[in-house]
C-alpha cells in the first residue's frame, strides 16, 4: 500500500539505508535473569566508582568488579552488566520494566521521558495500563504506561483528566459517537505532507475525525501538523520510517522501522501512535511480521487508488461515495492535492448521508464491539 509506483526493490534499499540502531530513549536493555525478585533488596557493597562518563564500573574494596547483578552503593540501587559497566535508561528484568537514571541509579516515582509521564513504583517497576492512585489522587495510564490527559474513554465511559493527569470527576464527558448510527473510518497514508493541514481544516469544519498513518521520515518536517492532529482527536498511526516492505525485513529491522517512527510521532505530538498500517499492506497475514509490530495492524475495505488517479479528484470521490457501507475503512493518501480536493466533497456528503466519521479505534469499539490488539490485522467492522 502507499507509494505503489515505488518497486519493492527500491523500498528494500530505502529500508537498508535507514536501519539504524534504536534511539537511546526508545531502547530497552534486557538484563540477565537472577533470583532477586525485589531489586530494592539488592545487597549493599563497599567500594568506589572508576572510569569516565557512562563507562563507569564499581570496584569493590578487594579490587574486583561487580558483573551481571543488582547492587546497592551509597543508598542507591544500580545494575552492572556483563563487563561490569553500570547500565542506564530503560531496562527489562524478570518481565518488568525499570528506569536507571543518567548516573545509573534506580528511579522511583514520576518520570518524564519523551514528553510523557510514567510512574515507577517503590520497587522500581514501571506501572502498567490502568488506574493509579498516588498521594490520594487518581490517574489513568494508557497502554504504554503513560498517564493520560484531557478526555479519555475507558470501556464505554468517558473521563476527564487535567493537564497534570489528575482525574476530575466534576467534568462530564459526552460520547462523540452514537453506536446506533452508521459510521466509517477515513484513513490517510504516507503523510504528513503540505496538504495535510488543509485536510485537517476540512475535518474540523465538519466535526469529523480520521486516522493518519504517517511515514516517520516526514514527521519532523511537519511537527505542528502532527500536534494539530492529536489536539483534534484524530488517530495517530505508524506507517514505517522508510516505507519498506516488512516481509523482506528481519524482526530487528521491522522493530527499528516501527520504533523510529513512533519516537518521531511522540516527539511531535506528545503521545505515540496507537495503530499501524503496513507499507503496501505487505505482511498483513504474516505471523512473523505481525508479532514484531507491537501495534494493531490496520488494512482497509475500500481502496480508492487515489495514488494512481492524481489528475482526477472525481475518481476518488466516486470510489468512496459509490461503494461506502457502514463499518468500512477507507484508504486514501494525504500527500496528494487531488485527494484532499476529493475529501472536501466526500466528507460533507458522508455527513449528509448520516455517516459518523470516526477513527479506526472508535469504529472497532462501537461497530466491532472490540478493542484493537497487537499481532492482529483488521479489515473492516
């Protein structure tokens, strides 16, 4: 899907050019398993730090260095890797995530990373999705474990959370979607681009939402546009970093494409994507590919082929209005001016016909009566 005129060979070449290591913020270090269940109970060790910068090791009084273990020094908790160097950043240990600060010390309490707030329990473990009470205040953590703000739906009930993430029961949240009325999800691939803001204006004017599957290499040039999408309540989607065919990549290559794009979107919008569309739709039924994504895979039920008819907005208009049904997921591309011109006719006409224009996740929730899950591909509801 997407840039259909680009051959698979060229797409693969692009992928190889962009397959760089994960960013330091996104990388998670796997720690060697051990019998220690509560890392804050690590034994205290006497000695001193030696080395420079991040390449620092802890030398005990007997002259030996600690390796592959948690330990306590000067009242703080650290982890020494296989070579004895202290570890920093996100780490995974016994299937739980922890965060070790810039100087290697275990963090607890609230932590701000990539413009999002996470909560690390007293035992250092990162809190998972769900309700969280801290100092008598109620918060809710999303699927990434980050606290939510603004209007947020949990099951069939809407809640409001202030800028600091605290739940405010005095603010009533009304449903944007009527489950009894027809609805359709308009989705846009390959952006953001120079016409995306114009499309967002059309959506806002018509009280409509859409899902945008963005190419990571484009995001940094249109940060304000991506932030606007998020503020409008549109769905942020991942469409890889270099538009590579995922079935041709290794699991590590797929993870890199996804991670780099999610990091770019999170940097621009303050939150990451919730869904993913495979470039070319490649790998939609491939278990190996799906298991490496970490996000639900979204296909489509109407392919407008707008990319092949950029000189004829009417083609795209007819492709949608002549075939649309309740529960459809419509594929278009916001990088084409002709597509945006077409949507300026499609959107008000769909509204006139009684359709609610919702995000893919809303369509799944209200029409499909389901919550999107990683490792699965969805075609329509």
